[in-house]
């Protein structure tokens, strides 16, 4: 995997595992998000606010993430595919997905 910790540098990721095998629900490009560790899922996530909504968020469960980006609260810009995730988010307005990242950079 290739990653960078320099602000604004685009990086490409390659992920493996069953989290990339679900049906693609939607694709995003140049989306802003924040990295957080989700204790209930025991995984790092990228949380992004859905435009033109008051409190709706997409929670992308990541299969793999560079150590350089494993910082709670790290702002990023990313592109990739959201894939079906079988578990329902415990908070209304949030939707869980597997997130297959094709590009990610520190904002």
C-alpha cells in the first residue's frame, strides 16, 4: 500500500478482504471526512456528512488504513466506493458501509 502523511498529497490504496465483496451502493470522489476509531465495530472509519442534510452521516468502515492516518479526528479528502454493510448504525441519521478507498489525502 502507498500512503502519505503530507497535507494535500494524494495517495492510492489497495485493500483486501471480504469487506470489498459486497454490492457497491454508491461511489464518491473528493469527499471530505474525518477518521475515527469505532469501538463497537473495532475498526477505523471515515465519517462524512451528507450534503444538504442537517444530521445525516455516512460511516465508512475501513478494511485497512495506513498507520500515518490512524489518528482520531484527522480530516481527509477521499474517493472510493461504499459497499453494502449488514449492520444497522445505532444512531439515527447514520448509515454504515464498507468503504473501499481508491484515494485518500490529509486535508
